[in-house]
C-alpha cells in the first residue's frame, strides 16, 4: 500500500517524537489545526504559467518582488499557516517524526519523505504551495520562485541577493556558512563537510562531472534517480532502508551541508532537516532540485521515466494551500508540471558534455 499522510491532528509534538539536541530553531513542528479533514486537490486554473527564473540572472525588479513576498510572509503571525515559521515547520514535521503511518495502519512506523522515492514528489508539492502562497501575499498570480542554478558554472556560487543589504534583507539568514556565501566562492557539489581547496576552474569541472554522473551514468532507471521504494509499513530507519536517489544523495545533500553553518550545534539552518526551511535559500535550492527532475526526464533517454508502481503514484501528503484550505495531494498529480502551471526558464546544461 502507498504511504498516506494521516490526519494532521495526529501530528506528534517533538518531545514524544524525534528530538533534535541543542536545537536553535523550534522543535515544535506540528501545523495549526484549523481543520483536520483535508479536501481533494484541484488543479489550478491560472491563465498564465509561472516561469521560475535562474537566480543568478534575476533582474533587480524581480529580486525586489521576491524579497517583498518573503517580507510579507515574515510579517504574518507565527500561527498563520502561511507564516515563515509554519512553512519551515512543514519540513520538520515530515522529516523529524511529526507523522506516523497510522493512516495505513502502522502507528509504530514513522513517515519520512527523505531517502526514498518520496523525495522528489514531496518537495515538488511543498514548493508548489509555497510559491503560490508567496504570489498571493504580493497579489501576483504569475510569481515564481527563483532556482539556484548550481549545475551551470554561471550559477555555481551563493546567489548574491541572499546576502546584499545584510540583516535588513528579508532573505538573509544568520545561520549560514560565512566562508561560502561570498559570490567568489565556487560551490562544491561533492561537499562532505570539508573544503576541497581546489582552484575555481578545477572545482567547476569536478562539479560538472558530478552532475553528469547523477543525471546520466548513475541515474539510468526510475529507482536510481528517484530513490528506492518506500511503502506503508516500511521502516525508514530499519534494515530495509530504501536506497537514496542519485540527486538526493549527491548534489542535493552536498549543497545543504555546504550552506549550513558548521559552527552551529546541528549545522543550522540548511545542514539539518528540522531547520533547513528557515533559510529562504532552501526553497531556491529545491527549485533547482525540482528542475533536475524535469531535465532528467526531458533528456529523453530510455529509462528516464517516473515510477509506475501504484504505491508511488498514490502516495499522499497534506498541505495548507494558498487559500488556507487543507488539501491532500498525490504523487501522480505532480508528474506533469504543465498541470501545475509552472515551468523553468531555460538554462544551458553544460554537464551534458562532461561524460567522464
Ligand atoms: Cu527535504 Cu533538501 O531536503
């Protein structure tokens, strides 16, 4: 049977669930209980497609709009389902033991959306609602999230708008690795906790080779790209731990660790599941992870398809949408992004030529 997110009233407060030691962000990750019965998701009827721009090419006008939207989100009271804090807590609830698999009859098993084939679809839905909430806050039905284009040399540094204006900047976050946020520092898509010390050009070619591996040579079929099967009754921490998809295990995790502050007790914010959503960079990073799914499929290589197993298609999550309605969404409904009315601005794929 598929993983089914339970009624949000079953969300477990952290003291009883998976606790994070010495946390600097709240450990209380349950959503506001405005209602407990989710509605069925309805596809958006927007006239326009929201086109996500590459962060490094974003115009000053666009950046001002993006910052205004994040500021509006920060200005909401914390209990509001659209607030900055509640949006961050969604990640914590789905990753740090907020939910069990009780809806499928396994109250003793945790629901975990990482390290398996739930990774891409869960994060696609999470960003989908986050983006629409931001657009609504600034009354712009075409608003789209920027994507951090770390797979392209032009985007291989921390997007400058996150740091300019320092602390007055709504997309600034105090918990980042100060050695990495300068526009001169090239990202390390293989980052494992210590700086490679490689000169820029060499780091760029290592990054391109990593991308080729994770998008082509090590991602030849649905399970190697999306991650291993994870069904109702499976234990995310047991011996049957599913395999992690190539992008999730690779550049995705590397960029989390690279951005988080290693001096914080849990590498906050980006370096830990429970705190990652407090850094606006999280969503911009994940916009590119989401883009990788589309790019991988569009490469048109044999084997590059979504899983067809009903337990993948019918796995579901629950979110508050842009109208503060609680909705249940299924993996199968996020496969075609045209139906979700967003797309990505084109950017070259230089790693495609980097076959080792
Ligand atoms: Cu849910 Cu990038 O992690």
